[in-house]
C-alpha cells in the first residue's frame, strides 16, 4: 500500500496501522479489501485506525497488492541440521526450474520464533509458505499454532512436511512406516533379533510412527519386544545418541544391531561403541535415517535411509505452485524412502 499522511503531515503506512492495532500487515490488507476472513474485533480495531488516519489505498496500491512476487517462503526448524540443508537445496533447485525464488527463515526450534517468522514472510508478500519441521512435526497439533496457520492461509497457501490437525494445509511428507520397514527387513535378513531403537521423541509424529511400526514388525516376526532395547525421548543430536548408547551398554543390555533416529544420533552411538571397545559391524551393526553427507564420512560408512531429496523438494514446490495458481492438487503426497546399504551393517554375530 502507498503511504498516507495524517493531519500532522506524518507519513502513515499499512505497517504503522498493523503495529498500532496489534495485527499483521496482511490483516490490515484484508480489512482494506473487505475480506470476510478477519475476526470482528480485529476488523473493528483496524477500521478505527484507518478512519483515524484517513488511510485510503489508491488504485496503484491495490494493484500492487494483487501482484505475485514469484517468491516462496521456506520456514525451516534448523538449517544447521544436514537433513534440512539438503531438503532446502532441493527446494531451491526445483523453485528455480519453475522461475520462482525462495526466501529462507530459521526458527531454531523456538515456537515464538516460528510465529514471528510466519508474519515476516507474509510482510514480504511471499506467494506461498513451505514449513519444514517445527510445530508441524508435533504428534498432537498445538491449538494456538493451528489457529495462527489458519489465519495465514486466508491469504497465503501453506505446505507442511508433517501435519496440522484442524487446518487444510497441504502435506508432503515421508512415509515413516515404510522407512522403518526397510531398516527392519534389512537387519532381520542379516540374522538380527536383538535390534535396539535409539533417539527421538514420542511426541514427534514421525518418531511415534517409527516406534509403532518397529513394534508391529517384531510381532509379525515372532520376536519378543524388549523395552530395554528402546531409548525414546532422548533427542536427535550427537550427545543424546552417545549418552543413550552408554546407558544401554552400562546396564548390560547388548543388542546385535542399533537403529539410530538420524545420522547425528548415529555419530554419538558410534563414539560410544568405540569407547566400549565394540566394532561396527562385527560386534554391533548400526543403521540410521536421513542419509546426509555424514553417512559417507564415517568409518565404516553408514547404512542409512535416503529420502530422495530431489523428488521431495520437487513435490513440495510443485504443490506450492499449484496452490498459488489455484490448480487442484492432492492434499497429502507421500515421499517414498530408499535404503542405502553401506559397511556399517552386517550379519548378526554368532553367540
């Protein structure tokens, strides 16, 4: 919107009105365009300030508001994680092929930051938002965050890599249960029966699904479930993998194979095994998820689940562009994982 001037000759912009009303600039824009997607109390506040400052958008400003920026906002949980870095690069490549640019924001796992950045992306007038991780990974969707996303979606399409119950977000996500099936089938085919699962949080959708499928496969294979072989709610980083493996071994629990929740955690597990004078894979096989660059850097190299990042990124961008162009697209699109077998997994040791 073009700036207006009040009676004291002070320039007033849409952002000034938004700040004073305690709403986002997009909410002010919706009031100006008489959109129905604004709560009455917010609409009254904004309308009062519009009248106070005699703020009137001209035809040029209205035209600008309707112009696409050909920009897609990407809100990532933490780009320092190689998984998010690899996925973002694939999104950027796919966007470039469709003549879109991307704008990256990092929440660093902080919910308040996620909320703030959603507003910032709207202020930048991105045509769509893709959210990687964060609150969209929650097993139980946060009610306040759901409400916020619904407000955002009144003007801006949102695509997520998890889920948000209570919204009509489009979803592009990994088939977590299939990923667990690939790892379990691989290890069982190598003769493993004492398979540990280390890392993650049961409050995260993908981790919860993996744990459930792990239990189901054990039952299908007539292998008794052993709770001591599962270290859940321990995190996703190097330190948590290291500490969880230490605790398991120090208690005398000795699996023949370990499934790490991601490559970061696998690095910590590998350190713990080394310090306990255990060799991979001769004493314990180690497999993981994400297939980041770290999987190739370890000795031995790590067997890991790959998410076909190029396909993943393309599906995210294709979905976002379809929504921007108001074309029909599937509400949920799944990404099929693949197993990359390397030297860290081998036959179960003979007892």
